[in-house]
């Protein structure tokens, strides 16, 4: 049996806003009812709730931006992994953060005199890999970051139940906590190589919020991270030098090596997977994501977007199909703007030209809808973010519709599979698309305000939003 995420239509179709709202209500009610019948463990997207895992789809220190990160803990002592990754998905800096009940850890990622860095005034214990005799040490100063921008994973390794370790966490005895790892692999209180000693299974108790702030321009872009619930039902406590990530979902309720997930589209289905990576990928899979844009020059508006495939570093090249990303645009006044997407055969033609290609992300890529160099494919820093990204081809947008420039509307990021399955569950159900997160950033410059020194400052406003799964606009 083949299951596609979106119904296939002979021509692209956009539904009115009220239809999308009704669909969202139906899906929410379906999910609430299904949660009562769920198995004890099935990794899923957390719907506005805390989880065990969070994906921060962008941190950025370019263009004067700072990234503020806040990790809020639940009612138990927690051991948390923070993994930074570069735009290619490569793991860079790794932190273990230990939190007392109901505490929060806050940090800022910014461009310092010597490059990108993480700084925090928080006194919670943070452990990093040491270059000294002990393999682990407490973070006591700013941490240099390898990449000026990228993304991050936050994973709850487990709940700390050992009373001595709890005391170290509460008392901020961070060197003692680091010493618990000893001078060899997992010596000390996590004795004899058993790092999970005194650690119980993680619960859905983490909530991560982050903001991109441009102090000079006076703009703020705030978002919750993408949270995953029921990721593991066993602890996975390791020192910073050992890997732990999205490939390590675990489900004790299935046969060894199998993991369940809750896959939701028009309806929700519990699937079982032979590979835990597939279980996580399935809940992030989409054939299309829609995000709004505003590029109206009358209000100084610009929009830029980031596209992230968070599972990219966990699969070898060619291990699963990764559909090429395409861009389809509507304008609030002109209607359809960018090309329709067609099957081949027939080949693209004047009625059905190819969609505009996007830069295929290794993991993280950027693009904008600001068209300022007609007829050219341009890759340069995009507005707001200053990340090198793709500017669209004006010729593609404006040939089919009598419009001089984009104003506002919706951008659809498409991952056309044309019938090729990306994932196949244990019962043979096929799913298509790309594990993906799309975030849109929009800035408005509405005028200038007088400043106390007699000069003026811009009146700027920023917003950020995740791209929702969209009805397919692909004829397949």
C-alpha cells in the first residue's frame, strides 16, 4: 500500500483560508482522540507541549544577529544534551547541561571579537569535552563555535535520580559533577562504565524557546523549537565527547531494533519501523510546506526563509531518496505567480513550465523572495539573515502573470517525489517527501523615530513563523 502525504490533483489548487482552518480543527480533534489510544511509546511531534527532543532550525551570528536560547526544565532533575551543527549538518560543539526541577538555562550565541561564541551568565552546570587529564570539565567561560550559523538539537538524556548528583546540580558543584566521569570512561559515581547509573528514562518535560535579535536594527524574531515527544523510553546518558542524536530513538515496547511513530496528515497513524532513524524522519516528512511572505516596498518589507533537513547527517548519501526542493509562489492580488509543476511525460511546456529550483540543502539552506536582479539566478546574502542564499529568477515569476513585482502571499516549498517512496514502514506503507522544517522571517520598516541624541532610528518590526504542511500543488 502506498500512502502519500497529500492528495494528488490534476492541477495545482489552493484552498481558501477557512478550509485550512477547518482541516486544522479536524486534525487537532483527531489527534486528541488518538492520543487516548496510543501505545505507551511512539515518537511524535509535540503539539504545543513539552517534549524530550527539540530542533532549533537556525542559530545565526551574521548581519548583527544574536541568538538567545532558553531551555526550560520540568519537575525532575534532568541531564540535557545540546548539540550544535553547521549548515552542512556536521556536529560541532557539544554540551551537557544539568538542571534542577523547574529551572531554565539561558545562553546567547553571538559574534565576538574572535568569532562566533556561546556566552551565558547562568550558573547551571554545563559540561564540555576537556583537553586536560580528565575527559570532561565544567564550562567556565565563553565557548567558541565553529560555524557562524547553523542549527542545534536539544535532547533529554534522562532524569537524574542519584541523590549525590542531585545535590551537585542544586549546589552548582560543577567541578564535582565533571569529576563524576573520572579520569577514564565513566568512572566515579557513574561507575564501572555505566553512565546510566542513577539515571532514569527521560520524560516529556523539556520546552525550548529561542529568539533571533538584531539590537542595532531593533528587531526580534521569536520561535519555539520543533519538539518531539516520546523519543525514548530508556536513559541515554553519555559524556560530551560521545554522540547522541536524532538517530537514537528507542521503543522498548516493540521487537528489538524496531521503533514506533505517530505519523499525521489528514489523519494520524501509528507505524512501526525497522530503523529508528526512519521513525523520526516519518514525523518530519512533508511533500510541501507553506509559509507566508511580505515584500511590499511601500512598508519596507522583506522576507527570507531557511530550509532544514534535520535528518540529513544521519543517512549516508543515497540511503533514502531526497527529493529536490522546488519553489511555487502565489501573490495575494495576482493569484498564481510561479510555474505549475507537471509530470514528465508530458515534458514541461508553456502551460506547465518547470517550477523554480531551490538550492538543495545539505542540511540547512536559505532563499528569499526579494527579486532585485531580473533574469538572473543569484546567490548572495539574503535579507534579514545575511546567510548566503538563493534569489529567485524573476523571469519564472512574471512571465505567466501580469505583475510587476511580488507584494505578499504564500511561498510553497515543494519536495516532489513523483511516486518514489522515501520511507516504507514495517507493514509496507510507503511515505513520500522530505524530512523538513521551513521557517520564514519577515521584517517591516515602517518609518523613523526620533532618538534622544537628536538623530533618528528606524521603526522596525520582525516576525517569524514555521512553514506548515500544505496540500500538494503537484500534479502526480
